[in-house]
């Protein structure tokens, strides 16, 4: 992994099952490094779940040395308590990345699905099937949370490629002139 351009860790936060995926980028080639889940179902105390999320996130960071961290943002649901717990799980994972000075990028579930499948309303199964094609792995994981974490990493790769491919924009004439001091406009 030493000659990779970039390693991206993607996280699908959860308080029962938390998915993760790690990809390696070499030029335009994208390779699956690892995908899996952190099973928190046997832990009853919510605070102990958060501790485990932090410890396992740090463990993944220390094992794979990601350059960037992509995480799925919690979406608004009807159950406020569930959303609060999910937000805490996401925050803890983000804190783990930040504690190791890894830049964090957050994506809405709809954006991730759109990026992977072209459809923001795609099912978890559709996202997993497309990732299987993109990353050429044969067996889908037992939990689709793993492919959701992987999807966050792949989405981030696609988004960062789009940003670098776009032409530089300017916020107005003042910005344009500041960036182009010697340029003269002909009349």
C-alpha cells in the first residue's frame, strides 16, 4: 500500500451495526482493501457502544492509515431518539479521524446512492451490486452496512475527482482580477 495515491476509509455509522469500507486509489484505479462491520448488538449501554465505536475506528485508522475519511450523514427520521443516537455514533467516528488529523468528508445518504448508482433512491442491494461491479469482488458481505461504508468511500473518491476536474471558478470580477493580475481585457 506504500505506492498508493490515497487510501479512503468510509463509515456507515450505526449503534447496532456500523459498516466500514476501505479503498485504495492509484491514479484512476480504485481497489477494495477491506470492508466489514463493527457489531455492537451485544453491548447494552449506549455509552459503552460509543466507546467501542471510537476504539474500533482508531484501530481501523492505525491498521490501514487512511488519508481521508468519508462518513454518511444521519438523515432526518421520525424517531428523534434514534437520530440522536446515530448522530452521536457519527460524531464519535469523526472524532477518531480528527484525533489522527485525517480530513473528514460527510455525505448525505441520497448523495452516496446517487454517486454510486445514478439513483438517489436506490436500495441497499442496488448500491451493493454496483459496488460489486466497480470494485470486482465476488461475494457480498453478510451485512449491507459494510457495503454502505464502502459506498461512502467510493462516493468521496468520485466527488473529489469531480471537484479536481472542474474548471476554477471565480466569485466575481474582484476575485478574477486578483487571480489574474497581468491579464488585460481587449475592447
